[in-house]
C-alpha cells in the first residue's frame, strides 16, 4: 500500500478518549508512505497529531482548514474523503458506548462483507487472549484493552490506514506492551499505521518501523487563521 501527499496542510483539534484534545497545525507537509508503521515525532502541537487525525473521520476536526496539492493512493489521484473512508482511529471507546465487543465485531464484519469470522479476528490477537468474558464486555469498560480491541474492530471493518492518538513518552512507556504487540499484528497486513508521539519516546526499530520528524509549529487562533496562497 502506498500513500503520497504533496503540500498537505491542516488546522485541527484532534481528540481522543485516552488522551484529550489540542488545537494544532500541520503546514506544508509532503511525503510518500508505503506499508508499515510510521512514528510521527514531535511535541503534542507539532502538527503530527493534526496530520494523522485529519486522515480519519474521527475526532473534532475543522475540515475546511485542510488543503493539499495532490494525494496519490496506490498510484491513483484521490480526494481526502477517499483516504478517510479507508482510515480508522485507534483508542476511541466512547464511540461504542455500552455496546459489547463481539456484537460490534459481528456488525463490522457484516458491513464490510469480510470473509473473516469473529474467531478469525480474535485469533489474530491471540497474544492478548480475547476470551468469552472479554467478547461480552462493554467497550466503555475495557480500559487499556481499547488499544488492541479497537484495532481488531478496524481490521473487521477492512480498514487500511490505522491512526493512533499522540502519545507522550510517559504514555508510550505505560502502554508499551499493548502498543507494540498491537502494531506487530497490524504490520502483518498490507496497511499503513500512523503513530504521532513525543520525540523522547523509546521507539522500536525494524524493517517496518519508520520515524518521520514533524516540524514544531504553533497553536492557532481559528478565527484569524488563513493559509497562504
């Protein structure tokens, strides 16, 4: 899978149930991505999170402040809306309310017309041991398990781009095992995984791990913000 963006810029208020929200700007970003995991490093307002979040339909974004010269997905010119349809936001538990994990998974598989079964998806996450108790647990009560359970839902929905919220060094260390094992499972598929994070985080190394340093930008006054032309 490949994704190329040219002169991509966005002003957004990304938010996540596990992290909170912040207003930040990603300005004049151009890059070509291929299947694997990308750690987008910088401070929380560096633009890494606003860029990654703008690729999804989740969060509280100001979409009219997103512009770009071109987006090329798998060799074809597309609109941002086409990318958003393929993207999934990790770690959002309020989205599901009181629904149970297994029922969400069944609905996602049916809607995506996937050939996978609930058992197939759960087997991919065998490392975590998704048992019957967890399958029948309300998503509002899964706590830190939201990282891999939401990833499982994204796979069931046949999503191709997975976006994490911005992770501080402390958060990265706190959820290190959950995060890395979830990423390793996603890396077995032909997917793109974006993880905005602190440049102080102890990041893994490997063939499918890439680090992109985002410029430290600024917080913005939405009422007076305008892109230069």
